[in-house]
C-alpha cells in the first residue's frame, strides 16, 4: 500500500513539503509518496484536493494563509474523513494575538525556510503542548520555564520566546495547589518566576471577568489576590536561585528581554535566512 501525503499551499508548496520530509526522517517508513500541490487560491481547488486525498486514503499538510480556505480545508476534510494538518494557521493565530493585528492573508508571502525555521516550528509546537502546566513530566525538555499566577503574561511571553526558537513551558501557581515536583528538579538557569503588583493584577483580572463572565470565586478580589501572591512567594522561596521578573507595567518585549538576560540566553536564538 502506498501512503500518500499531499502538501498544499497557496504558493509553491515547498514549505509544507520540507516539513513533511523532515518529519519522515524520524520513521523507517516505506511506500510513502509526497505529492506537492501549489498555487491553491479557490474553494473548488481545495474541494478537489480533499476528494483526491479521500479517494487514496491520504492526508493533507498545508500552509494556506487564507482563513477562508483553511476553514474549508478543516470542515470538508472532516466530512470526507481526511486528516488535514494546518502548519500555518496556529502560528498566525498566536501572532495575531501577540501583535493585536490581523494577518494580511497574502498568498505566497512566506519565504522558503532553512533548518532554523524548522527549529522554530519545533519550539512553537513544544510551547503549545506545555502551555498552562500541560505535560509536566516533560518539563526537563524545556529551555525556559515561566512560573506565575494567572494574568502574569505567561502564555504571551511563552509564545513570544518560542517564535525566537526557545522551547518554553509555563506553570501556573494556584492558591493551595502544589506545583509539579518536576518543576523543582530543574536547573536554576531554566526557570523564571513572574511577579506582579496586587493592584495591577486586580485591574487585569477585572478586565478578564468582564470578557468571560464566569471565573473562579475571588479571582479578581484584592484580599484573595494578596493570599495568592503570598503563596507564590512561598513557592519561590523554595528555590531562591530562580530569578524573578516584575511584569506589572512592562510590555511583552521588555519582559522577554529581561528573562533572557537573567538566564544568560541570547534574544535572537535563530539566525533567519530570507
């Protein structure tokens, strides 16, 4: 049986093809055919590719920048029982959140990448899988671990650093909940504690309450926050070799720069090739 993998793009398709071929190096798989399809700009083309993949029981890996075509790829793929893997979408969403901007959606706007780009994708993938305390048993694989209470910018900082090539995990501190034991076993040069002024945290959490409507009781209450931060300092006191960064009034870029400086790391881990 021939296993077919369709790499699809609104440009040349080289990006998705190289990601797939790099991943295939991790397997001693035989009878694999990578089919590269570029210049996809219409719904009809997407539907045709999904039908073709369904016919041959293949999977689709794509780097479509158009939100409309990405959505169509997912919905029709599910209807036809075709696995579709979106390389570009999650990155665009995270960057859109980070910059508070909408992506331009320009087809073919992605330059061909080198090994550094693959490393960046790997870093982002790790960070996604280790956001908000997920998979603590893999914390030893992180290059940077951020620790703090809710609304200390753990996730935005994590993805900002991941885009620069660092594998970042973040661990939330919750009042009365013991952090994972793996956290305290990490070397000092990997962990940074995030601290914030109580009054500033109240402001941030009240905004979140207005947006979400339902949050844990006491979440935006100043007395509760004082208790939460006191517990945070108790946690940090166990590892006094962890540096602390005050994120009260700093933009993400400044906090990220301080984190890397304290850990003795370089801000631009990856050298880009255009």
